[in-house]
């Protein structure tokens, strides 16, 4: 577990994550033997998982960044014109995404059936955890870092892989900072009876804003080495997963933690005090491992595997 101290920039105020019908996620945290202080969840584990994944993806090119280009992934394209739609790297459920499931592979096979076969899922048969991990690794190794749940009745046993990389941000001893503003309307200065109003976006609309300050802000990061080793993969594959997980954490720290418009952080201490190698060293380790060959990779692991989606209707072409 890494505990990385952060500071808000450019000022001490920040806007935490919010939840419907809850707002900011407040709680109390023990300090010392008897004292409790107000604390807040600045960024959840679910959100941080998305941010770790995002550093390995180029939104401009709609493909993995150069460091991860040699790793397998699934690209989903439209059946009618092969335009890019989504991928196992960007979908919330990754390999188990509806867009992947409802697609056809290059052989014209239904992906639900194809994935079930690759994972060797069968009724009245125990799940073979090592075989499942190896099959997932050959399709998209990042699913073994960020988790995947094959939640579909058509997949016997519905295997699930938990996150091996987890992170969240907490702020301790927090105080509220209130402010506000007004949305101006320079055209319609007065709303009369029967006129469209603020619901439609007309008129002057005042609003309030609640931000926070904190005595301390910490990013907690855990890479579950035991879980990754328990996959039973080759040493090369295991080391590759560990290197990618560490690279994602380091890259996120180096590229900046701008989580929202009014929520940006940076490490409080220099990089030398953070127990992670620098980004280029980790990227070089990934490239070396890939160039040396990974036993679990198969002919179908050549990235990307392209599948075709047709509005949820499976049909061969």
C-alpha cells in the first residue's frame, strides 16, 4: 500500500466527488486514541480505476498509447462501415461489455459463445481459475489488473476477477468553503407570466457552491501482488502485469491529478520520496518484457482483435 500525500492546486480549495441524493461523501475518521475529525472521500475507488486505465489510452487516436501498444485488446467497430465504436479498454465492463458480447468475431462467431469457449466454461464444471486467467490475459491483460465480471447467464459460473490495482483519495480534517455565482441572461432581463423560465435556461439564475479545504489529502494506492501471482501465469506475464500497474500509477501522478474543474492535486513531496520507479524506467521494463516474448500470447493475441457490432443484433457477414 502506497500513501501519497497530495496538496490542492492552485489554492487550498477543492471540489470532491459527489453522489446522487448524497452529495459529498462525508465521514468521521479517528485521530489518536479518542479524537474524531471530519473527513471526506475526494475520489472513489471506482473513479480512480477509470483514471488509472485512462493514462494508457489515447482519446485522440482511439487506441492504446505507445507504451501499451503491444498488449492485446478488443476493438469494437460498426458492422456497416467498420467505424470505431468502443473497446475493452474503455468499456465499463471491459471484456464483458454488452458491445463486446453482442458482436461477431472475424470468423463470424457469436462473442458470447466464443468467450465462453476461450474461458472453457461449461455447466456442471468447476471454474478453472488458472485457465481463465490465461485466457483473459491473451485477450486483454489489463482486465487482470482492473477486474472483469462475466455476469451473463449464458456464461456458466459467471467468473469474476477483482481489481488488483485499487486507489482512492481521502481528505482529513475538512472545512466547508462556500461561494456562488449567477448565470446571467443579457437578452431576456425579466421573465413574465407565461414566459419560459429558468427550467429552459432563461433569466438570471443564482447558484451556490460548496468546496472544501483540508489539513491533509492522501492518495492511497494498493497493488495486490499476491492476487497477480495467484493467477498462475508465467513469470514473464506476471512481471508484465506488475510493471503495467506500477506504470499506470506513476504516469497518473506525473501527468497531473486534475479530477474536475475545481479539483486538482499534485504530490506534496518530490518524486524521489514516492516509492515508485520513474515512468520511463517502467515503460522500458514493459517494452523489454514484450520484446522477450510472453508464453500466454497466442496468434489471436495480435492487437487488436476486431469484432463487429450491429445494434445488439448478432448476425454473421
